C-alpha cells in the first residue's frame, strides 16, 4: 500500500545548487502532517529552476518506505 505525504519546499538558488552539485546528499523536510522525512537529493534536481525551488510537493512511498515519485502540486 502506497503512502503519500505533502510538503513545501523553498530553497534559494544557492541552496538548490548544493543539492544539484551533490554536496548535499539528502533533503530533510517537515511534511504538512508534522512528520519529518528524509530522501535522496537526486529526486529534487528536476525541480530546480533559475531562482531555486519553491512550491508544494507530494512524495509517494511504497509499503516498504521506498520512494516511488515526487510531484509538484
């Protein structure tokens, strides 16, 4: 059974660059339900724009807590 968790992310261009270049390996966020989640930074690279990353996202995990997908909502 899959689990979906929603969170917001607001990273400046400089902060996002650390994730893009690989110097920051994991993203740690507080979800809307108050739960802290951590996932590999490679999963947010496609969302990095000229001004960084801003927006609300949905992350989906399978029954074994393996990341399935992250989507902008």
